[in-house]
C-alpha cells in the first residue's frame, strides 16, 4: 500500500492521506506516546484508514476544491473556521485528528460493521442471563447504525468550527 499525501492545493491524484509517517510519529512523540512498536508500513496503512474514516464520518464546512476529482475532503473552497478566517489548505486540526484516528487504527477497526440479527437489523446492545434464562436485545434507533466517536479527534474538529451537522455549523 502506498501512502499518497494530499498537498495544500488538493491536486494530488489518488491522494489517500493527510499526514506523513513522520508527522504521525512527531505528533504522538510530542504527547508522550510511544509508537516504536509499529513499523512504518503499519503506520502508513493506519494513516490511510484514518484518512478514509475522517472523510467518511465528518461533514465539513465548505466544499471540495476540485469536486469529485479530488480524492480527499480537504482542501476545500468556502471553508471558514470558527473565528471566520478563510481556510485555504488542510487545517492543522484535520492533520491532528488524522494522527489521533491513526493511532487507534493500529489496534482496532475504526468503523466496524454493526452486529445484526437474522433479519438484518443492527443491534445496539445485548444482555444475557444464565439462570433462569433471559435475553434482552436493543436495536439501533430506526434500524440505522452510527459511526463510532473518538472524542480526542472529534473535539479538535468541532472546536475549530470545521464540522457541519444537518446543514448547520456545529460550534464547540
């Protein structure tokens, strides 16, 4: 797998990452996290998965600079931060969130398929008891599942004013 870094113009064909392996290592070293157990190839794959997750989960302000031609969500046109400053490249908060998601992607699936019952409905939770036998199942609201939240990364994006929800800007 090749990590292809998106540039600040959004013009890299096939871009699949917001950060490099070195940026990942530096970010986590600054926070006292030891990433030495992971080789560069594993970190590259985690960064690509983190970038995918970030772009699938978050509805950002503005619109992709080059529309469908652009393979990442950033950089964007008509994007403003919470202080109403125009954003013309990949924001530092997006790069930091990518590093946060990537470290999690090294040890878990960021967006696992939901558990489903025999009819295909997503299960929110299950409880079982052994004696006298009992079982309880709670289904996801409306039969839909949601992507997991990771507050360390998510809050960076919301606090910066980069996230939209239902067409409205979400303020942290």
